[in-house]
C-alpha cells in the first residue's frame, strides 16, 4: 500500500511538472516571456508585459497613455516631441492606472506627461473582476500574489487550446517591434466593420465612487511629482452612448469627473460618433479618430463645427453644465 501511494504521488508530481512545463513553454498570455512578445492565439496580458518592459527600460519613455483597449487607437507617435508609450489593455481601469503609476514612481520613473482615457467602462467595471482574468489581471496583483499567478497561468488546458492557433501563426517582427516601441499596433486605412441596429445593454452595478477615488489619487500624484496630467472622455460610438444615457448615470459621471480633474470630452451624438464608418465596432474607433483626439489634447487643434457639438470640449467644474447642455441638445435633436 505504501509503495502504491508513493508511486501515485510520484506520478501526480510528474504530471503537475509536465503540465506546468507545457504552460510555461506555450505561454499563451506571454507572462513567462514578457520581453519576447509573440502571437499566441489569445490576447496576451498586456499590462503585465508592458510593466515588465518599462521597468527594464526606465529611461526610454517620458509620456504614458493609460486606458482600456479603446485608447489603443491613439497613436503615441502623433504626440510631437514626446517619447510616448501606450499602456492600453483590455478593460483596463483607473485603479490599475493608479497602481501602474505608483509602481513607476517607486522605481524612479517619473513621467513628464500622463494621459488617461476614461469611458463608460471606467465606472461600470469592478477592478476585482479583472484579477480573475488571465488577459486582464494587473501587474501589481500578480507580483503580490504568486499563488494567484500560478492558478491563472499554470493551467495546461488554456495552453492546449491555443496550440492549434499557434501552429498556423508566424512571428510578426514588425508587430513585435511596434508593441515594444509604442505599446500599440496602429493600422490605418481600415473601415468600419459593424453597424448596430440598437443601443448596447449597459446594465450592471456602478463602480463610480471607486473610479473617482482612483482618479483623485492620480491627480494628487501628478501634482506632487510635477507630471502634466491630461484626461479625456473617449468618443463612444452612438450605440454605447445611447445605452449609457438611458442607463441614467452618464451625466453624473461627467459632473463627478469635472470635480476631480478638467478633461476633454469627445462623447455625445456628434458627426464622428454617429458615423459607424469611424468605428471598428461599438467599442473601438479607428486610428483616424485617434489622430483627431491626439491633435486636440496635444496640439490644441479642434474642428469648430465638432467643438460646437461637444467633440473636444475642454471641461472643468466651472463649465460642465455648458457641456451637459450641448450633449442634451444633441440628444434631443436625435430623439433621445
């Protein structure tokens, strides 16, 4: 009986080591090879990879763009004079931006500029949920919780699912270089792919207080370290925007945000957001729209006709009601 138990234990240990080895070798989320970005068939954990890369290259960048995957279509190379890097990541939230910034400062990396994109996801999503997702678990959480790291990434089932895709994938050197040089692979010339018929369902609990608390801490950190902070509200596709307005908390979000920090607004029913050809889907605008955002927040260039619709409107606590009135007029003009 004792020999049987020893053999069973040895087999179980061998199986566990083999499974772990497969996960490390295939590494679909790139967490075991963060300095060697690969197309692994699934979305990698960009926050983890990017933080490792930045900490290995502390002098390389002086400007960071933070936000969800939507900010990934703002080309950092459009920020003239800056050595900019795009921290875009799936469902990335203000709390995670705050933690990333704290980590940078702790390691002696003090940016000149921090740009933060916020949207309806910023106050609807709970940061705790991201910790349970392989592609979204933030760098700081994974470093502080090695057992959670192992649970998320030493799972051979995930690696085996990715193997068939990897087999037919070739390494894209240009994409790899772009990932490390700018943080985003921006491809121009694509057209809108999806034309929704109805607004998106934005049901779910609000995490507005937590988002505002995190942004308040970011404002304080930037002030203490003489970092120029720029915040903007992303140009939500009309389907997402209508859902947010009907849910009833978007105006509150805009007002609360103005109490925390000035920001540029690009949302509302305007000539950009009403045209689905400006979007890949209801979440992601095209890089050409990202260039308009960069021109506005970095160079101060805004089309007067769009500005009159609230696109590029610089908002603070003193004029937020003017913005709300502009958006309300647009809503009414389109039957909302």
